[in-house]
C-alpha cells in the first residue's frame, strides 16, 4: 500500500467525521422546528480503501426526550 493511498483513506475518514459533525449540528439546531425530520449519516466502505458518508432523512421527527440525535 503506497503512502498516497494511506493518506487518501485517512482523508476520507476525516471527511466523514466532518460530515457526521455537520449532521449532528443540523439536527440539534432544528430539533424544535415544526415538521423537522432528523437526518442520519451512514458510513459506507469504498472499494479499494476509504469510506464515504450517505445522508438520509429519518421517517419520523425525533423525540427529544428518548432519542439521541
């Protein structure tokens, strides 16, 4: 494995971590907005190394008492 592929894999992980933080911030900021549906980030492995994030909307608005966003 070359150094450039290792740095590419690491960069993809950092990118997904950044996306996860942005999704969490979005969910927190909009939690009490009428009709808001929380989003989730799913991490997917990329063939050849690395990861990418897939953002999807949940079916129901989160319950702020019982569900961690």
